[in-house]
């Protein structure tokens, strides 16, 4: 509260993760952002940030990623007509760069075209950061099943959670993946104060 007196004053999360890693504030804990949105941030920058953090922390980075939300994208001129298509292209771009083995990458994409782009960072001990996807709509949950190592749900209601997790696991199975290899998360929001009224 001393650093950020206003609720809307946000520190850039990947910078904070670098700070925490550099100061070794969290020991051997995994480091990541619950949702890095694919609207305001180019996936090539996200791929480099996550891979850099993964190398510097000896394999502790997690890439939490999702579409973001209209409210945090529209004011910055991000076209919100195809958020899921943009998201899918962002994940494909990140994977293409990570899997390039330092070779030049070219990809046609309506959102993130690459023209002889280079990405020469190596994975830490042969592994890239885990990708955790924030999803609550049917298309995003199916994408989670196809691509994710973990799932950030869009609900905290038990029945909905179970139904959504089943969609994720079915999509994983349909993609030839082990559905039990996707770690489901639970997000809880906590507000603190000196009294209930506060």
C-alpha cells in the first residue's frame, strides 16, 4: 500500500517476478503470473520473458496466460472482436519460438506474423515453462485441454468447476494427451481489513 496507493496503479508483473527471483524472496517456489493477457502483450515478448525467468530461476517459471478481458484491453486500442482466436495464435507463436532450436521462424498470422524471427534462448534442462491457461468458456476450455499443463478456472462453484474440468479433460483426451496430466487450480479472492465493515 505504501508503494501503490491507488487500486488501479499496477506494477508490471514480469518485472516484479524478475525482482523476486533476483532477491530470492520466494526460495524454490514456482514463479508466474496467473494471467498474462494476449491482447496488450506481444507473444514474442511473453515467450522471451517466461524463458528468461525459467533459465534464471533454474526451472521455476510458469507461464499463466489467457485472453485477458475487454475492460483491460479496449482502452489500449486492442481489437476485441476475436479474443480467443488471438489467444490461440499467441500460444502457437510462443510454442513456435520455443521449439525453433534457434532457427529462424516465419509464421503467417492475422495477429502475430513472424518474418525470419530468431529465438535462441535454450530451455532449462530441456524443458520450457509450464503453460497454465485461464479459461471458462467452452472454446478456451478445449484449448486448455489441447495445450495446457495447468488450468485456472473461471468459477469457484463446485458443480460448475466439475463440469468445466470434465470439458478440459475430454479435450485433452481427444488431443491424445493424458487428461490427468493437466493440473487444475482453484482461485480464491481474499480481501483483508481490520473489521468486516472495512
